[in-house]
């Protein structure tokens, strides 16, 4: 690619992508509302609130691919979610439609299906069961991606990311963990494959404990290689395993499922 856009580049995953994806394009265009520091010679920095349609269009112009990490990433008041994850996603897809249909990775979340219980195995056809307003916004993003694919041919990988941190932080994340290495391997496949379509992909490593089946996207050729299980002893030593009646042991989305509406 000539130019790959990374939104949310000041965030946790955006910083990882900034470090790890420079081999994929001549230029990385990095965008956020937060500080992005100095641009390296192969980087362009664009400050952009995703809720601002005109600025989003300028941000997307000239990009051949988009890794869309920008937005509200946990449960928050609705006005924040609406600006970044609802209006922002619409603005991004309109900008893509008007600028040559760059391929998109949409950072969806396990919280789109977080109300399913942990005994249920899900695949790409399973119904969504969002566990909060944030999860609802991710279902909206997946629907937006689907419509822009069917109607306008914009291709998107909707990645229902589990928990992408350096290590699993609790017992639930032994199942939901996605290593940065496995995520980078997935991003490489998404941009390498000739026909992507608009698949739903569960973003998890090859964890021994697993609730998700990626069989329907085997055509991507993505083979996660890491396994959260190697951290089990460390997690056990750091904290007691929650009781069987705890949200973290019942719902795939863990405590998000029992969290209330954040009014302010
Ligand atoms: P983060 O919260 O660290 O980064 C999100 C970035 O988006 C921040 O730098 C923030 O400034 C920016 N942002 C927020 N509102 C914005 C707006 N209105 N306009 C422009 N930029 C705005 O989140 P993280 O962990 O890096 O996640 C990245 C994406 O992946 C998010 O969309 C999140 O929902 C998704 N995700 C992440 C998971 C993880 O385990 N890290 C799990 C599931 C989904
Ligand atoms: C998410 O969607 C969040 O962005 C991230 O911060 C974690 O909470 C993750 O899900 C998770 O469920 O572990």
C-alpha cells in the first residue's frame, strides 16, 4: 500500500500498530484527538475528531487501507459513544465510499456478543448479544460495514477483538486474550488476501480455553500461534479465581454484562 491510515493511533492498540505496521505501506497516516508526538519520516499526523464529517473525509483521502481503532473503547455515557462510535463510523464509511473504497479493519469487540454465556460456542453466524451501550455501538459498526459492502463494495474485516493486551489480566482473559503478534498476523492477512468480503472474525489467540470458532473465515489463512494458557499460573498467583456466580465467570463479556448505564 502507498498509505495506511491508523485511527486511534494514540491509544493502546494504535501505539502497537504504529510500531508494528510500518512495513505494510510507504506511509502510515496516524490520527487521533489525543497527542501523537512527532511524526517519523514515513508518518503523517492528522488530528481528527471522528464526529467531524469534513475532517474525517480529509483524513481518509489518499489512503489505500484503514485500521480503525479510534473511538470509545469501554462503557461510557451515550453522548461520547454516539459521537465517536456511531456518527464517527458513519463518517468513516462515507469517506471511504467517496475515496475509492479503501479496505477497512473495523475494531469490533467481544462486547457485541458479551451477553452470551461462557458455555456457548459462537461462530460468525451466531446472533449478537451486546452487553452494554458500547457493545451496541460495535453491533452498529458491524451493520454499517455490512451495508457499505453489499451496497458499495467497501470490504471490511470486522474483528471482534477479545482482550488485546501484553498478557491476560484475569481468568476470563485466558479465553479472550489476543496477542499483539497474532493481531499483526491477522492484519497482514486481511490486507494480503485478494478478496476479503465483509467477514466477522473473532480476535483471539489459539487459547486452550475458547468460546469462539473462526471456521467460517479459514479462507483468510490466519493461524493464531499464541496461547493465553501459558499465563494461567501467573494469573492464579495474582488473584483468586472469581466464584461461579460472578459475571466474569458467567458472561463472555464478563463484568460489562452487569454494569449499568453511565449517565455522566
Ligand atoms: P484506547 O481507548 O486505548 O484507544 C482509542 C483511541 O481512540 C484513543 O486514543 C482516543 O483518544 C481515540 N478517540 C476516542 N474518541 C475519539 C474521537 N471522538 N475522535 C477521534 N479519536 C477518538 O482503546 P484500545 O484498547 O487501543 O482499542 C482500540 C480499538 O479496539 C477500540 O475501538 C476498541 O473498542 C477496540 N477493542 C479493543 C480491545 C482491546 O483489548 N484493546 C478489545 C475489543 C475492542
Ligand atoms: C474491549 O472491548 C475493550 O476495549 C478492552 O479495553 C477490554 O475491556 C476488552 O474489551 C475485554 O473485554 O477484555
